[in-house]
């Protein structure tokens, strides 16, 4: 996909219904349960840094990686306000690089659904395994096919927030298992010249129009598990993000936990040699 452009400026406005605090607390509890209570953590596909900031608040040394420069600019504004020492990297998750390993990698808000080629997703998982500490934890969520087909489907959603509004045309192509959403955004711009008077528009009556198209792929839990294992990771558990129970046929978002595999065994082999 192309990086977020016009949508970046209003992303947080339209995502204010996402329970980030609740998700952050859940992720923190899962990481603690797996023994990751501090240390370096990578937020892969961090967007505007909302979850990165929440996890930094729990005491983790956070790294955020995203391929949208506009989104990262907003994340860095949040960093200035919070004072958290977060490292942000402008990188595509399909080929991200770190300076060393981390204790955990997290990826939230269906970022991995944007990887529409299963081979690319397997490569993302390989990179995650490569950059995790021995036994490190990988925690991510993804939208299910049920959500794309039955909940989102072929529909149009419109919303007006005053300073901005959007029209979202959604299409799900069941055979290809690709979800397409076409966004038309109208963002209020104050201080810009009024085309009729050439005077600054102090009342904010002018709106700039943006259009973007995004694509996501529907994966099953079985496919995710298979790709994780092909990439060398060990699948540990999966939960419905709403119920925190075992995923079912009507789960809309699933949280997966996997563990790094290979480094400790390799180190032991080298030591024995």
C-alpha cells in the first residue's frame, strides 16, 4: 500500500473509538505473563505512535517503525509532549532493520493485514524472528475474514467531525480475499487564502479534499500459524480481542502470541563446538 498521506492528519480524530488504553493494558499484561516486563520493544507499523506512547508509559524502551513519514511526524509531536525517549524509524515492515535485538515486537490495529502477499508476510515474520532476543515475544492482531465479509462488506460510511469529514467506500472481493477501501477526506484549513476574496480564511470555511485507496488481505488463524512456523517462530496462543477467549467463527479481530525460536539452540551448538 501507499503510505498514509492526507489521512495521517486526521487519523487520530477518526480512530478515537478505538480502545487503545484497554488494548495497551491487555498487551502489557500478556507481555508480563510471558516474562517481558521491561527492556526494548518494537512497535511495528506504529502509525501516529498512540500505542507506542502507551507502552512507553508502562516502562518499556520503545522503538516505533512505520513507512508513512506523515504518520511519524505526528508520532514525534506526541513524543515531544510526553517526554518519552522513543526511537522512530521510517521503514517498510517488509524490510525493516534494527541495530540489535529486542525483547518483544508488537503490531496492532490490523497493520499486518496490509501485507497482501503471503510470501511478504512470511518474510516479515522472518525478520521479526531475526530481531527478537532468544525466546523473545511477538504479539500482533489481525482482522478476520468474517469481519471483512460480514461486518464491513460492500458498504459506504460517511462521518462529519466538523474540522474534518470522510466518505469511506468499502468493497470486499471474496475470491481474492482482498478488502479495498476508498477514502475521500475533507479537512478544514484555516488561514488559507479565500479564492473569492484572496483574504485569509480565518473562520475555517475552506476544506482540502484528499483521496486514498487502501488494500488489506483476509488471513485465517490457520494461515497465520503456518506462516509463523515457516518463518521459524513458535506459535503459542490466540485470543479474540473482544472477549479475550479462544477465537470463534464470528471473531472480528484476533490477537496472536508467538515466540522466537532458533537463537538459543544455535548459541548452544556454537558453544559445544
